[in-house]
């Protein structure tokens, strides 16, 4: 392609989150944890009010229905917290109310309503019907969960310089250190701040808006087809249609020039996973004893659970770091990236145990497969590619129909179940094209992606 000129460069408004590790003192930890508790309580009060209001309006005519104003929620929340003698920051209670109302709005969006109706149509037992009716609606927040957070608006804070590695977040009259591993854009505008806690670590996320210089905007008119790629998502690897070994140098291990290993089998990850399994078995035995003796959970239970949470977080961090590196390399190199439009949550990982009417088959095998699929975090990886490709670079990203990608020959288009006689072999019954089945699927995905763009 021709070299870019200044006229090709344009500005684009980008909304992005920058996350940093916080290092609060013990006193600051207590303050932050208390605000997380306040946020949960405020959210739950709003949800309880909304449920009562919905119950009253259920049997009324449209003209007679009454809905509470946003300011009314704030008044009730503050009164309830004051009566319970819980100190709070108004910013936190208001942000809890804003997030709750956004959750209600999302629950009545076209996509969620359609999903709820689809689940109702498939439901056969009273339990399944009750579950389908609750689908998409906001749930009560628990302060016992390992992951906690609260939202702060874009006022009442400041970021101060400290050292090369650290900066200081001044909020609620406290100065909290955070590790500044990357600078915020110079022209950024702060939208909101989220302070979160995971097991025993604290984080701050700055949700910002800024102007980013974008090079040549890629469209179907100026797309270089040689810089198009299809990605097939698998439990142990990501198969790509183009040779990728040099691009993944010092990032990820590549097999046969087309299979990027996603780290599910690395030694350190397996070590952590094995440790988690041992601790989980120990925890389950302890819980069974507690249930039989009808006693309360003790300190040992909490200590073991903290260990499990830390190990799971380590596994998650490794995977997220690798996925960021792989997705960044792909989006920098290719102008079009095509992936499968997988319905992982509702279809691929649906339980096989069935219900009281229809009993499932091979439940344990399907349960193990579901765990592996969810552990691979396909949605996370695809989301990374999508926002880096479209929002940060103005390139092309498409999702294609995943049906029969492993059975369709990309050379001649022949679709036949016999094309894949074994899990690790692909041989076309028509043109006798033979290759790795995952690589073959990635070529079919790329072909479908180019057809969709064209």
C-alpha cells in the first residue's frame, strides 16, 4: 500500500480504561472496603425499592402506573443508611443508583428481552421457567464475594507525582499510592473512577476519553487481501490462516507455523491448576463436615478459600497477559480479522444433565468439556481483538457463522462430515486436500470473512 501522508491521519474519540495496582495502608484498606460495602448496600436498597414498585404496578393500567424518580432513590438510600448509622459518601451512593438504573435499562433492552423470551420458550420445568424469568435482571450484591468495587465520578480526586514507578491518587482526603506502569494520554478527559478489590489486592481503573491519531481508515475499498486473517478458537490453541511464527516471536509458542498455543498446557499454569484442585477437594470435604455437624465456617475455611482465590487470580493474570500480547500483535499486522461468532454461554457450555422430564447423557464428560471451554475465555480474547481492531486502529473485524467450518473444504468448498474422519485429520472427499483440521477451519473463516466484507 502507498505510504501515508498527513492528510491520511485523522483524530478519533476513544473511550478506554486504564487499570493500575493500588498500595493502600491498613487504614486506607478499611476505608476502601467500607465504601465497597456502602456501594453494595445502596445498590441493594435501590433494587428492593424497584421490586416493590414493580409489584404494585403489575396489575395497574398503563395510565395508573407510578414510577420513582432518580432523586427519590437517593433520598431513600441516604435515609436508610443514616438510620443504620452507616457513614457514607454521597458520590458512592449516587453512583450505585446510576449503575443500578443502567442495569434495569439493559434488562429491558431488545437483545435481553429476546434472550429471555427464547429461554422461556425452551423451559420445560417450573425451575427452568423461574430461572428464565429472572434472566438479565439485576441481582442483589453480596459483600462476602472476593471481588468488590465501588464507582467514583470525575470530581473530588487528583493524581500527584511521586516517583518514577509510583504516583498518588488523592481521593476522600487520602493519598493512596499506585504503580504507574503506563502514562495516561496527555489530552485525556476523566469519565469515572472504579476502585476494586480482588482477594487481597486493590486496583484503580480510570475510565477516560481522549483523541487518538488514526492512520488510514481501512474499508472494503482499500483493503489489502494479503493482510486478512481468519482465527479458529480451540481449547489449547488459536489456529490462524496465515503463517505467524515470526510475528509471535517472544510472545507465544507457535506449532506448525499456524497454531498459537494459548498457554493452557504451560508448566506454571498446570502447577497452579493442580494446586487449586487439591485445595478445592480439601475445601469440599471441610464444607461437608460443617453441613453434617451444622456448625459455622471457621478461620481455616476462610484461609483455604483465600489461597484458592489467589491461585485462580494468578492463572487469570497469566492468561490475560498472554491474550493481550497475542491480540496486539495480530491487530498491528492485519487489516481484516475474522473470527467465529460463538454462542459460548447459552449454547456451547449448556449443561447436559437435563431436567426431571428429559434426563441427560454423558453428563460428566460434558461437564469437563464445559470447564475447559470456559477456562479458555474465548469471549475475552475476541473482545480484545475487537476493540483493538475497530476502536484503536479503525480496521476491519467481522464475526462469521461457525457452522461446519471444520467440515468445509476451503479449497473447493465441499462440505461433508466425512472430510474429517478423525479429530486431528482433515482430508477432502472431493479434491483430496489434506491438512490440519484447525488450520483448515481458520482458512474457511477467513474466506467467509472476506465474503461478508465484500
